[in-house]
C-alpha cells in the first residue's frame, strides 16, 4: 500500500493532450462555419479588342484631320469610336508613343477639338502638332 500511495501523490509529468486537441478541433469547425460565403459579384466592363481598327505603332502615330471632315489614323480613315479605342491603346503602351496631330488647312475646328477631347479623356500625355510649317503666316 505504501507503493500505491507514493505513486498517487507524485506530480504528473506529462500533459494530457486529448482535451487540447478536442478544443482546437471545435474551434476550427466553428471558424469554418462562420466564414461568410462570397455570393456577391462585381461586373466590370473590360476593353474589347477591335479587329477592324488600324494598328497602333509603338513609336509614333499620326492623326490627320482632313478638309472633308475625315479622321485618318496612320493614313487609314477611322470613326470617332475607333479613334478613342486607338488612343486608349496608346496609353497602355510603355513608354507611351508620340501622337502627331496634323489638321489640314481648311479642317473644321470642332473636329480638331473633338480629337483633343478624346485624347484628354483617355489620358494621352504625348500629343503634338506637326505640319504647321506648310502654312504661311500673313
């Protein structure tokens, strides 16, 4: 009996891990249950490719506004929507290519202004006039 009494009175040398594991599993299950489900979605309008648009060059592109009211992108006639798409494409190129604007002598001011507005709207930073030397000052 003395042996049994001595064994019962000695301190416990090992930790019982079973209750700790049980508590951790319960906490893990509760954590998984309380995570909110991702049920909402955000619709984004991504830019669409334009297969009929003229190519955007990497170094410089030229826009000509003609006397007849047409807009030419690198020599190809484009609509204002196609122009806006091409201008947006130039801003995504690094480094941004130069954009040369050449209005003809009798081109409508409103159309040239529309080109400026479209360039500003998409954030074009490298825009300049070319061909002004062909017009004589009075």
